[in-house]
C-alpha cells in the first residue's frame, strides 16, 4: 500500500461507505425515518471527523478521502432525518 496505508482501514471504510448510499436513497424515496436515530447518525459523523483529524495530524494519506466521503453521506442522511422527522410516517 502507498504511504503505509492500512488495507484493513480501507476495507472497513469501503464496507461502511457502501451502505450509506442505500440508507440515503431509502430515506429519500420513502420520506420515512422509521428506525433511524439522529443521535446515532451524529455519533457516526463525529467518528468520521475524528478519523479525518487523526489522518491530518498523525498519518496523512489518501484514506482521508474515504472518511470524508462517508461523513458527507451520513450528513446527507442526517439532513434527511431532520427534513422528515415531523412528517407522519408513510406506510410501506
């Protein structure tokens, strides 16, 4: 791996990152936040931001892009949560 990047860190971020587009799409399509928690999504974002800060301070490498991409997707999901949280749940 270039610059000593950890293949396990990359695999973890790719696997987590692969799930967020599905979550965002489902929320956007159904306009339902059933089963989602704003606090949970915020904690995930904080975790990704901590990963970004770690990379910037201690081990700058290209993996920071995966942290940023994941954080952006979770932020979009959180934004949809706030948009739809006061609307009645749509059946289905």
